[in-house]
C-alpha cells in the first residue's frame, strides 16, 4: 500500500508541474497574440545573469547561515523555523540586490 501511495504522489507532483508549465506557456502565447493584434510590442523585460546571480548567491548565503542553527541544541520545530526563515531572508536579500542592479541598468 505504501508503494501505491508513492506512485500516486509522484504522478501528482509531476502532473502538477507539467500543468503549471502548460498554463504559463499558454498565457504567454495569448498575451503575445493580443499584443500583435493591437500592433503593440510586448515588453522585453528579461532577467540578466547578474540578477540571477544575486538571487542564487542570496539563497546560498541563506543556506550557509542556516547551517549554524543545525549545530545549536534547539527543539526541532524551532530549528526548522529558523532554517527556513534564514533561507527566505537570504533569498529576499538576493531579490533586493537584483532590484538595485535592474534599477542601475535602467539609469545607464
């Protein structure tokens, strides 16, 4: 019975991932189609490698800082909360850095 649940869970996770990608692709296609019909061009607002690097570095720093909490003798719930909060704070700082990089690029 356990393996049957694992199979269904795997199918559900994979299927939901495919569904999300399909919905995003279809929405993007329909948006471009409407822009083309009205004679407008869609905004080309792509992320640069520097922005992606800021986000990845922020997450990595959050993961590194969260490893400190695993060495401290804390209850498991508190440790989990601190680990996730540190990772999310690192990701937030990475997004903030990416925002400043984008603003600096727009001024130049």
